[in-house]
């Protein structure tokens, strides 16, 4: 059964694929049936530029790996904030 858990975000970033670097403008985050990872459900991250066909980076993660990734991103941002506070006059 599909979960229908999905959100879309606008952002500006870059991704790298077989053809090199390209701009990314949207991120879809969901929890549903994966295509490649052997799980019933997974956290799905789909970085895209909807204006450019083929500009896509897709990631499927088990829940625990997604949770660990989110925690590591938050820890990295906290370290970056501390660094900026210590080095900015």
C-alpha cells in the first residue's frame, strides 16, 4: 500500500550526474515504496530541476540511515555556525 507521504521544496543547489554538474531547484522528500533498495518502504529524496529533463539525483534510504543522515547534517550545521561565530569579527 502506498503511503502518500511526500513533500516538495524549492531551493537552489547543484548535483552531479554522469554528464557533470547541473543546477537543482526542487526537492521531493517522501516515504513510500522504493525502486531499487530492497525494502518495503524507504525515505525517498529526489533532487531535480523540473525545467531541465534529466537533471535529477534520486536517493533511497532505509529509515535509520535517513535519520542518521539528518542528525549528521544538523551536527555539521551546528559546527559551521560555531565556526562562523568564532571567525566573524
